[in-house]
């Protein structure tokens, strides 16, 4: 029996992000815990439908099946008893997920750190906030109207990030919110040679970069993109910050406030992380999208 995590990237996901538990949650809300538990037992051999994070997780697990670069850990507020339906569904979809924590209603974020997770995805905003406060990159996966697509084995995984309050800290974002675009651009121009502080997703990007260094650029199994509302002259500080961090990002899109959804589709993103719901909501209709709450 393996006794250690041996893959270089660890992703934790909640059961409600991985699978559609809305019907089950309705039973819980309307009839209580015991009725919910009985409902899950009665349906434990009925597979759940894919949830919002399912396409991303399936893609993560499909790349390099002979030598996987990532492991997915299940973190669930279910008990192990009601969680049997979750594992049966995992087996139904043939997902290679073998490690899990079932917490019987308690916030499971604390096990993200214990498992060494680089990323935690959940539909529970409180759990996400707790994970972020404990220095784990985390996002609330939003519901969408996407149909799950067949994912070709060994196809490239594509991950897109917003900049301010996601990869970078929110210092500049606060200037924009308080004083407007002109003040923001003036600040970024004056601070062009001063690196931005790291945001909640800097460690996750750094972990991806360590993986990227293993592969030639044209053979890497995943690709990253910065998709930001910044434009010149605010671009220079970003470029110099990434240079200072010695972190590679494959594509950088400086959109100057344009809607991001079309660009995410052009990049063929498998997941997108942003702190602004005005960007997350439209993107979530097309790709798995994680909202990163800012302070």
C-alpha cells in the first residue's frame, strides 16, 4: 500500500464541485440529516451527474496516464457512510481518485494542508475562504450550463489566471477601486520597477512552473495564461514582477477592460480563476470558473 504522495501536483476537490449534488442537498435542506443519509444509501449505486469541476478534474487525470503529474484528493462534508455513493460514482467514471477525507459536516479545508494540496476547489464559499486564510490557493467553482465534453487522453491542460488579487496581491486593485483607472495607471507606471506582492495563487503558479521546467516548452502537458484587464502602461510592472519571481507564464493577454470570455475560449482554457464576479459569471457559462474572493 502506498504511504506517500508521489506526484508533484496535488489538487483537492469537494464532492459537490466534482459531482452534481443539488438533488441530494434539496433532501438535506427539506427533510434533514437522517433523510439525506437514507437517500444516499438508497441511491448509492446510482451514479451522480458530473459537477462544475468535473471536466477540469477529468482533464487533469487524463494527461500522462502512465506517469501522472497530478493527484486529485476528494474532500467532502459527507460521512464515510453517505460518501460511499461518491466513491461509487468515482468508480463509475473510472477516475483514478483513491484518497479522501469525509468530515461529517465539518469544514474539510484543514485536510487540504495535511495532504499538501496546491489547490482546493469547492462550491462552498466559506470553505474556500478558510483555505485562503490558511495560505492554500482556493476558489469557489461556479455553476454553469456547460455540457461535459469528451476529453482526449494526453491532450494539453490549459489554465488561465487573472492578475490582481489572484496571482498578485490586491494593493493595486484597491487603488483602482478607490480612485479609478487614471490613478491606477499612474501608480503602476511609477512603480514599474517595484515587483508586485504575491497573491493567493502565486504558490500554485510556482508549482506549475516547477513542473514546466521538466519539459521542453513544446512538449509540456499543460499551458498557462495570464488574462488581465490591465493595459499599457500597467503591463510593465507585471512583466517585471514575473521576471523577478523567475516564474514562466506561457501567454499574457492585456485586455484593457475587454470582456475576457472570448479570449478564454480562444486560449481553450480548461479552467479560469478571477476575483471579479463580473468576469467569472460570463466565463462560467463556457468553462469551469473559480471565483477567488478578495479581502
